C-alpha cells in the first residue's frame, strides 16, 4: 500500500522496494496456485491460523 501511495504522489521508488513488492507478489501467487490445486501447505497463512485455533 505504501508503494501505491508513493507512486500516486509521484515519489521515486527504490530498487529494493520494487524487489520487495515482487517477492510479495510471487509469494501470493504461489499460495493462490496451491489453493487452486488444493495443495495447502505449511506456508498457507489461513491454514496455519485454523490449525492454531484448533489447538486451543
């Protein structure tokens, strides 16, 4: 969100910020693909949360 705000205000974006946004996008894409194929892994945040709730 901060990156979108910076872009909208005409501020320069660093290579590090672009790389970080790219990594986040890749991670979300991987999770989305795992959900499509029903391969919920340990990296799935929703699944981790549900497992944590089940232990309580």
